[in-house]
C-alpha cells in the first residue's frame, strides 16, 4: 500500500516536472524515469506482461526514438513558456474529474466477482495450459485464442514500420548524394 | 526487514529524483537516471520478495538491460550527435 | 563460425537458466529463438570474434581470476566505506584530483580488466584511456595510493601469470 | 538453530545494503561536482546492490531464483563501470572540467 502511494507521488512529480522543463533533451531524459516508474507501477498491479512491454518499449525504444527524432531535427532550442493556458488547465482538470467520477462505478481492483473475471477468464485460466501447452496464460490468449486478432495487429505495425523506414531511408540517401 | 529495505531504497530514489530535477548539467541528469534505473531493479527484486512472488525477477533483468542500453544510447547521441554513427570517424567530420 | 556456435551455446544455457520450464515444446521453441538470434547476430556481423573464452582461458586462469575477484571485492568494500564516510561528513573531505597512471606493457584484455576494476572501485574512476596512459579521477588523493603503488596492476598481471613488475 | 543464523545473516546483509544505497543517494545530492557524484553512484551500484542481493540469495537458498539474482548482479557489475566510464568520457569531451582542489590541474586529452 505504501509502495503504491510512493510510486504515485513519484509519477505525479515527474509528470509535473516534464511539463515544466524548458529543455527538450531534459524532458526526454526525465521521460525515461517516468517510464521506469510506470512499469514498476504495472508490476505492483500484477500486470507482469504489460510491465515487460513497458520496460522494453517505454524505457528502451521510445527514449531512443525520441533521441533520434531530436538528432534528426537537430532541435536543441529551449522552449519558452509565454502563454498561461488557463483554458487548457481547466479542460484537463475537468476531464480528470470526470474520469475519476467514472471510475467510482467500476469494480474494485482484483475483485473476483467483476464481470471481466466471470465471462471467459476462468475458462482460460483453467484450460489453457492443457490445451495450448504454454505456461503463461496471457501468451496463449494472445497467440492462440485471439491469434487472428494479433496477426492483424502485427500486420498493421509491420506496415507502419515499413512506411517509416521508407520515409527515413529516402532522406539519408539524398544526404549521401 | 525486506520491506524496510524497500522503503530505504525508495527514499534513495527520492534523493536521486531531486538530483535529476535540479541538474545542473545534462550529465547530472543522465547519471541520476542511470542510478535510478539500478534502484528500480533493486526495488523490483525486493518487491517480488515482499509479495512472496520472486518470479518477477525476469522484469528486473530486462530493466537492467534496458537501463544500460538507454544510457549508452544517450551518451552516443551526445558524443556524436547521431545514433546511427559507427564511432569510427571523429566527431568533427559529420557536421 | 566458431564464435557463432559459442554464442548459440551461451544463449541456450542462458535461456535454460532463466526459463525454468523443461517440456519438449518449450525447449524446442527456446532453442529455435536462440538459433534465430545467433543467425541474426551473425548476419549483422555483431558476433564478438575476440572474446571466445575456450581458446585462451584455461581452468587455471579461471581460478586466478576468481581469486582476483575476491581481492577486488574486499577493495571495493573498503573504499566504499571511505567514500561513505566522506559523504556523511558533509562532503568536507572531498579533494578531487585527476592523475595519469601508466599501463605500459599490458595487453588489451589486461587494460580492460584494470580500467574497469578502477572504475568499479568507488572513489576512483577511469575517465579516459589514451594509449598507455589512463586518466584517473578520484574524490580524494589518498584513495589513489594503492593504485600508484601498483598493487592492482600487479594483481591484474598475475591473472595471466606474467611477472608483476613495479611501475 | 541454523535457520536463525540464516535469518540474522539475511537481515544484516539487507541492512548494510540499504545503508549503502541511502548513503550513495545522499552523496549524489551532496557532492560538489559531476565527477565526484559518479563516485557516489558507484557505491549503490557495487556494494549496495551486492549486499541487498546477497541477503535475498540467503533468503531463497539454492534455486533458480538465486541464479537469476546472481545473473542480474553479474550483469550490473559488468555494465556499471562501462556506463560510468562512458559518462565521464562524454562529459570531458563535452567540455566539462573536473573540479580539483589545486585548481588548474586539468587532464590532457
């Protein structure tokens, strides 16, 4: 419990700091800490697979992607906070309040009688290791029960990756000429 | 005792966050973040033991790997200004 | 080819140590992924050709290396205590210094072990390697005394059983 | 009897480790310049993590878990000097000059 509170406090301070910092590079760096904290939070919430993804993608790849974006654009300019966006603050506060109000209707964390835990989840938990032979239930759900769905996602991501590579590849070739 | 150690490491994280926020140079931030990552590895390992599920150690391992790669990538960006650089030509010839 | 096979072997052992599941399907999948990684590494030409341990490293070197690690561990604990006391005394005793140490006559592997050992010991830090010279930064001059006397350098040389001459 | 010894050993290891981690973090905050702060992080990344993980290994005994702990430990030991060295080198190349008590004692590179 106290771990939850400390982690949330860390997340909040980091988020506020990222929004206040004026150096883009510093923001990218602190964002790495934010990802680390996020992933620790996922571990605390028992979502181990999500934590794995966040550790690899959030901390590793996205920091490097942002760095390459910075190095491609060559942007080392400091941002200046000129305007005071009161309207935006009000809008986000309102949205946050609405979301908080919405969560009050949701079942509690790890509630065994929640609708999501009554439908097919018990079946997966009991049968999947015999049917598929993979010890991790999440993997067998993703790769077997929802295999077509995952295949579609992979195709989309693959296409996006090819698009990005073709865009970036062109610029580097032009630079070499 | 494990829980107490967990809390102690988290207090250490607070100190490092302070260093990451006040800087003053960019390298201080990178240093603080690198050390923060190491502390996250410790926290994950300890947390697995507090909740009596030490299987979570795999994540700690991935963290240790990512932490190292990110630090090296960031420093490479700083040294050469380009992540695709092979490190064979000196800095001045690129830009 | 030999290094790729060594990489494959290492990856497989690593996978076995981490997975903890030993059914036929999972073993096959694990080996397949190890093979895939080794092939990609070979194609990308990132296989480390110099670091194959079976050629040069006999069992004796492993024992001497182990003894060295024990000694290094002791040194690390001692200098950590020194640095910790410095921190607790409000940084008053911090006297940063940069000096150059000679690593003349060491081969590359010894230089790597030596420089990394210096960095691993809290209080001393290898900033730069410049041919036969190491730039070493320290928080307080007297932490460098054992290095200046060449204790660590001699022990590093002794791993490969070469004469530990004085610097 | 032997269990109590192990329990005490574990707690002592964890206590020492936590102490070193705390002191190291304090050093990162307290030391006057960037290069001295690297030394302070070195405490966490060597002695701190080693003692804490040693305590955890004592807790689990012989198992796959302690093997994993050992692997992480070895990995951190291999990477932490590399990243400290890379940090210091990059900082020097970027023009950051180490603070020295004599003044003017700068490294040539």
